[in-house]
C-alpha cells in the first residue's frame, strides 16, 4: 500500500521550479518599475560595464540551481520507480 506522501511526491518535486519563478518574477518587475530609485553603485557598474559580469554570475547561479533541481527530480523519480517495482 502506497503512502500519501509517496503518491504526491512527483508533483511536489516539480513545484520548486515554479516556486522559484513565482518568487523572482515579482522582484524583477518591481526593480524594473523604479527607474528613478537606482543606487549609485548600479550606475557606476553600468558605466564601467561590470554590470554584465554581475548579471552573468547571477544567471549562472540560477541556471546551476535549476539544473540541480532537475537532476535531483530525475534521480528521485528513478528511485521511486525502483521502490514501486520491488513491492
């Protein structure tokens, strides 16, 4: 007999990606709507061209987290199948 957690796990494992997007999109939208409230540091980074390095590092970190979540989901799905086959 399967437990409720086991049967609900595949849906729950795909939710972190959606949750991450749901949390980041409002923050990005709020930041984009405040053009007059830019800090001096952002202006200095933009003028020197280093802002692109900051954006690239953030993008790499987020992509790495996304890939990690996807690989973790695949491994857990495979383990769940093995456990279900043993029963």
